[in-house]
């Protein structure tokens, strides 16, 4: 367990920030530069300000040092406040630790190394007294930055997720996606960050002078955090074009190559009825190209706009218009790195790669593979995408065949030395980038580009909005299986650290048909896809889904805005996934307990593993089984059936009634709860209700309160019932139209 991450946050009396920011002006104050940092100290009030010149990061606050009554007492516990003063011996880049006898008995020094600044507290001469240095105040950094953890620890078993800028005792870094810049603050003895207005955090740091691991405090600005590690083509998500994770439906995983315009529109009508009210946005068409009635993709006519007339007799432009009439944005699957059309190949033979024997080189996308170093070929790619986007009207493009483990995918194939020798321009450093750049230029800056299978290590990171993070959720012409879910979960754990930063993660379709998966496995699938806030495309035949499976799709819409809490890759099937949710009216956790095994298992976690102090109490509710789990401290565990998940809402305990959970959304308040306030025996909550679809919100009721009544506006129906021996109040709400419903619960 990280010592610096589990310390309770103490509310201290802070000096006015105006005084702190004015540090350095008074006579006798200390001011100097330390590498890229400016350091200023005002002895009166012990105000310290650190400013990083190029990033603009500012750390302003108060220093305190607590030591023993006598510095000669090496074993006494620190309990007396010493002064922190300017240097007394002419050394300008350090401060003095002054005991109650007005003697300098130690020092606080500042060691620069470029953008890195270390603060070190240590004894004078051979003294070995115990003492604790504290530094608390305010950090100002970039407005887009959020807090996270950038220091991996061996044996981590929790996937950390965050929504709404949630605070955590595990966080040690402020990260700016727009600048790809990380501000690390590290203190082994204690660190707490609390977010305020955009770009502002309060902090508290502690260092123990007799602890070898805790004497030092570190501040470090790291430019190119992602770019220098994993994402050489780093570019932040363009939120003007794609402000949230895409949601939709696509046919291939259940129809495979047999869905034409008739089947797609029949499904879209059901989607408009059952899923569009909950936020589903896109209806995407697959396997529409000429010669695409069956696999392999290499036989499809992928490089022109010929469509397969037996399944799409009205044409693709007509289909896009019909999809838009149903309220969806039309999407299109394309795989234009090659073609299976002999006629197209013969007409443009110099656009394709040939081996030394003169024979065309095949790839997954075609029997004939595109040479992107040929300018005319790239112009053609732009033209077909421009037509599909501007003339046909498609707004979402899933571009397939990019990368995978096999050599047939073009990101790999184009890098092979024997293939490079076949390019028209063998000196081209990255032919694959020429392709993805042409795709983006053809699609336009206002369309969504999903790279399938894209990688954050490649050029698609600079051009795509979303990226497939793993293999297909089904094998061709087979139903979804448990092994597919395991792979999807493992890929999510491994690659979620780039999600909502580099691009939106696409785990592939959410498949939950009762004909393929038992209810427990369907819950695992929904949790894996939706809890991290990933792209969510449904892929089942909607008309064949049981009502509970339709509700499951509704419970993951719209996608909650979630970011990773750990900004580095993790590996394996982690048993605990923790979503830390923060809203203006409160914070809570949604914790998934996975049993990936074939036997029942006891799965649990300590509060420190989710960044909370051990003495915090939480009211707990399990989402999938709709069961009260009591008020808990320090630790939680429960029996989880094989190949199953349990999903907990952990609400910080309050001594009055409070929102606990709802059956509306998997985040249990992260989407539907808009506000809650407690005052004078009345709990007022605002809850989003979807028109025509009743939902149930649940509230925790302490023993000292008795429920009196519930009030809602005209046009909304509400009914209340007691559950869990009276500890939980369930309120079912229904309305004819979608609206934010103010709910007033009265108690006595």
C-alpha cells in the first residue's frame, strides 16, 4: 500500500492566498531560482511559493514543522511547533528549521534538476530527532488538467476509473491532455489533493524527517508524458467533433454478412423505440460493398463505392437518409487498404503492391494491396471518403484492417522490409500514416473516425476519434462465448489508460443475447463495456432480446464521461474495478467485483485500495441483484458466483436520508442524478426520467428518521415503498416525456 496515498485529509487554517501570492516582496524574504522553478519564501507566516516558469504551475502555501521539545532528544515524538526561517548562514537556497530555543537545528533545501524540484528536510550535524514537515495550500495548473496516478505499483489488483474530476487518496499527478503534460507531486509520508474550480487544487503534503523514504518532497513537470512513452503521434481528442464516447448499433456480430438495408432499417426502428430515448446516436452499416455476401473480406470490392445490390437495392445514399429519418446518425464500415475486385485492380494496376515475381501482394483487406506512396491512390482514397461523407451523408466511419497480431493487417504489413521494397517510394518512412491521413482528409473534420483495430502506438492516434482495443467479440458466424468476454475484459484493462485522452476506447460490440449468454455473463459483458465509459455499440438482434436484456442496454446509455485513474497500462483480469464519481453535490464509488473463475469466489477490497481512509463509512447497495449490503467500514467482500460480477454503489455515510442508487444507469447516479440537497427534514433530489420508461431510485434512511411523503410535479407519477427492513426507501418514477424531475422526500 502506498503510504502517501492513504492518509486522511486534514482541514487546516490556511493563510489568505493573496498573502501567499505576494511572497518575495518584503525585506528579508528569500527568493531564488532552482532550475526551471522560482522559489520565494516569506518568513512571517512561513509562506512558500513555487512557480514553474514555462508551464505556469504554481504551488503556494504554508510550511509547518513539528519537532520534539528538545532537539537533543532523539526518541521523543514530535509535538512542538518549530519555526521555519530564512537561512541564517548565508546559504541562500535553503531555509532553517528553528527549535523553541531559537537555534537552527535543521534545514529545508531545494535541489533542482531541470523541471524537477526536490524539497529535502534534514538534521543539522549528528542530531537524530523526530520531526514532521507539512506543506499545505493551493496549486494552480492548467484548466483542462485532472488528477490521476502515474506511479505503478507491483501487484495492483484494482482498475481505477474517475468521473467528474473525482478526488482520490491514490492520486499524485495533475495531467493536462491538451498539452500532454504531467505535474507529479510526490511525498512518501503523505499527500492529499482536492479539486476545486477548473485548474485549482488544494493540497497537503507531509514528510517525516527521520523516515528515509519520507524525508523528500518532489515536484516534477513532465512534457510529452504520453508521447515519450507510448503514443508518438499523440493528439488529444477533438471534443468539438466528438464530445463523448460514440454509441450505436452495428449488424456484423449477429448478422455477419447477411444484413442489407431491409434488416438494418428493421433493427433501427426498434432501436428508435427502445434505445434512442436513452441516448443511442449512430446506426452503422457493415458488409455493404460489392461482392460482400460472405467472407473473406479480401474478396470484397473495398476500394470503390460499388455496393452489393442484392442486399442494398436502393443504394447507400438512400439508406443514410432513411437512418437519419429515424433520428440516428448514419455510419459506414470501410476497409480500403486493398480490394478483391479484379476489374478495379486491372484499371489501376500501378496503385497496388507487387512482389519481385510481379504478382500482386494480398492482405486481409484484399487480394490486391494498396500502395499508399502512390499519390493518385491516396487521392482516390480521399475521393471515396469525401463522396461517402458529403454526398451520401454518412457521419461515422469504422475503418477496418489496420492492425492485429497477423501479418495481413496493413499497419504491420507495410512495415515489413520485403514489402517496403515493393513500394513506389521505398524511402517513405511511414506509408501507413499516409493512408490514415487520407482517410481523415476525405471524411472531413466534422465526422467521427473509428480505427479498427487501431493502436495508440501508431499514426492513427493523431487522426482517429476512437479505436478498437481488442479482437472481435465473436468469431465469424459463431455466437459470443465466455472466452470472447475474457479477452475483451483483458484488453480493456490493458488499454483503458489512453481512453478519453488519446481517443475513445472501443471494446467492440456489447453482446448480451439470452440465447448466447446466461444472465450472469451478460452482466459481466455490460459492466466491462460500460463502467469505464467506453464506446458502446449494441450488436444483437433487438427484436429477439428478452425484456431484461433490453433494459440492460438501456442501463448503459448514455455513456458516462469516465477517464482512467491510472495513466499507465495494467495487465491481466483484475478482480476489482473502481469508478470514483464526483458531482457538485457529492461523491461516491461504483465498484465492480469480478469472479473470472469457474468456481464461486469471495471477492473484496480494502478502502485504501480505492483511495479512501479506513475509518470512512459507506452505505452499500448491489446493482445487479438489487440488494442492500449494509453500512461498512475499512473493507468489503462478498461471495460472487462463477463467471459473474457484482456491482456496488458506495455512498459516504450521512446521518440523514440520502440518495443511494437507482436502476436507471450502471453508474448508479452518475448519469441520472442531477442534484440532491438535505435541509430541515426534507431531501430534495433532481433525477432524469426517460419518458415512457419507469425507473426506481433508492434512498438510505437512518434509523432515527421516519418517511412521511414524496412530492413530484404534475405529469410525473411516484410511488414509494420500504425495503431492507426499512433502511432503504424505493421511489418509482414515471413520466410521459423525458425530463429532470424534482423529487421532495419529507421525513420526521
